[in-house]
């Protein structure tokens, strides 16, 4: 079940980001970004809810809170990408910084809150990744 839910999120969120770039290139982002994003997020919600309730399960508070948190961060991330593209930031920067920034945040939370240890290779990967983001941002 987890894999199916992740596939739904991957497809609806990934296609949403792909379409943002196309809309921006066609000059339609300012007019249609909200309806477009609503279409993809509602599609993901409906597909996920149908799959979830097909198994006759009940929602727990934890599932609701985690779902709202994931959905909120995803909506804000996609909206941020749309606004960045709309304000003239090149797509090659936006589509590299957005996932890289999220990855950096996940690593930071893991280290600070969950006390995860990072090996020397992990530290090297983080440093190289952040350097790449910096180079793309200022290039």
C-alpha cells in the first residue's frame, strides 16, 4: 500500500512540476498557476483517498497530521517554484534548487533532531551538493 501511495504522489507532484515549466515558457503561469496546481493536488488527494479507503481502514490522528504536513509543504514548494519561474528565475536554477533545498532540510532535521550520524562520505556528499546549488544559483 505504501508503494502505491508514493507512486501517486510521485506522478501527481512530478507532473505538476513539469507542467509549471511548460506554462512558464508559454507565459501562462500568472493566469493559470492556481487552477493548474489545484488540479494536480486534488487528483492526488482523490486517488490516494480512494486507494486508502478501498482497504476499509480508518484514519488515525497521526495519519491526518502527517498528511496535512506533507500536503502543505508540497503545495508551498510547488507554489514557490511557480512564483520563481513567473518572476524570471531560470528553470535550470529553480528545478535544481527546489529539490536540493528540500534534501538539505531533511538532512538538517535528521542531524539536529534525530541525532543521526553522517559518515565522511555523507558529509562530502552534502558539501558537494550544496556547492553545486551555490554554483547554479550564482551562475
